[in-house]
C-alpha cells in the first residue's frame, strides 16, 4: 500500500511566518552599513524610540524594540540599491554614495527627506605636492584621475571642459599619484591627515558630505502611516544630535 511522503519540515502554526521568511506587510526595514554611519545613526534612532538589538552580533538582520521595525546590514555602496529596489523601505547613506549611485544609474534622484548631519566630511581632489593642478585643469586639457567615484568625477571635470581618464580604485587611493598611476585622486577627506602623511595636498572640494535618510518611493506611499511619525521624530532628533 502506498504511503504519503513524509515531510521533514515541522508545520508552522497557522498564521505564524517561519523564521526564515521575509518581513510582514507592515514591517519597516531600515538599511544601514557598519561603521561610522551605523554608530552615528543609533542615537538618532533611540531619540525616535527605536533601539537596535544584538548590534554586536554577526547577524545581518537585527531586530529592534519595535516588532514592526528591523535593521538590515549591507555594504555602504549597496544601501541605495536595497532602497531603490524595495529590499529596504528606507536607509542611511552618505551623500557621496547616493549621488554616485544616481550618476551611474542616470535616473531620477532618490527621495532624500532628511539630512541627518552625521558622518560629515568632504569629497575632494588631491594631488602630490608640487603638481601644477591649475595648468592640468585648463579647458581642453587632459588629466588622469584615480577614484571609486567615477560618475561624480566625470561630471566634475566635464563641467570644467577637461578631458579625464578615469582609473577606478577601491582603496589605498593615495598611492596613485605617488606611483605615477594618476595625476590626481577624488576621494573623501575628513581631517586631511592621511593626505599630509603621504605628501599629498587637497586642491579642490567637489561637495560637502553628510549622511542622509533615503526612502523607497513605493514605501513612501503604501507605508505612509507608519513612516510619517518616524520621519518626524528623526527630523526633531537631528538638531539635538548636532
């Protein structure tokens, strides 16, 4: 007599989502990256009544004290992608990351309702000491630039009428001018101590950088009732944190 196949998976109670399932329809998912932005965002979330739990664990999805809010940990450069495509309802990322994402995608700007004024720095051009930067960026000239911000660098030098050969690097950017790989770099600068230690000088600032809250447009409509109180409390928390 044929027997029905035996299931090795324990049945879930009626109405209970298994632990490996996705978020519930009313849950808000916030994308953050580990590091300075994560550390600076926690006090703002706490002021908004949200406390992240298990922050020191190796888990990539962190619960909070609210059952309808969770945090997902992703690479900083992936935050806008998760938010744009609905993997997260909202996220926190540096303006450099957001603008570079928009420059690469060539689409409409992402929704950035709040400048959180955290993780501040600047995106700048730096060259080795003694390099004649004004001559190198005369209209019609050509310059070699190493950066991971290829979209923003292209826009910047195009606005000057300068031809730019871009070399994409992800780290140790200061080596590029010192080894002759590039004439200049475009990178984030905070105190400038790393540039000084490597005999480089900051010659031009592209834009000041701080971290912004970015919002998925579909979530902004469908989850408006849940999002609005959170956005309002975050807006109120920013001046206090500053």
